[in-house]
C-alpha cells in the first residue's frame, strides 16, 4: 500500500476531538502532520486555507472540519490516501 496523499490535522492540545484524531491515526500507524493553531504561524496557515473549525483534517484535496474520529473509518481513510 502506498500512501501518497498526506494527512494534515489542525487542532489544539486542549481539544478532545483533535487528540482523538491523533490517537486514532497513531494506533493504525498512519502518518500525519499535526499543527497546533495556538502557534501564530499555524493559525495563519489555518486561516489562509479558509478553515474555521477544529479539528480540521486534510486528506489530499478533501477537507473535514469538526468531525469526531468515529465519523470516518480507518478503511475510508486508507482508501483516501492510497493511489
């Protein structure tokens, strides 16, 4: 399985849903980049992308905002990142 599409998460350390996403991806060894929007540079990037809710999960060209980790299965995530 090749994972060509990156997963990016924008969130905050005190956001339970954000931490849930990190844990879910870590548990299934799915690589991702995490950006805490408490950092001004990350907040700027979050805003420039037109994002408004956390967690904001970007998988390739798809953007999901405010989702619970249970709303997308690991199988669906793997399909989105495979080529």
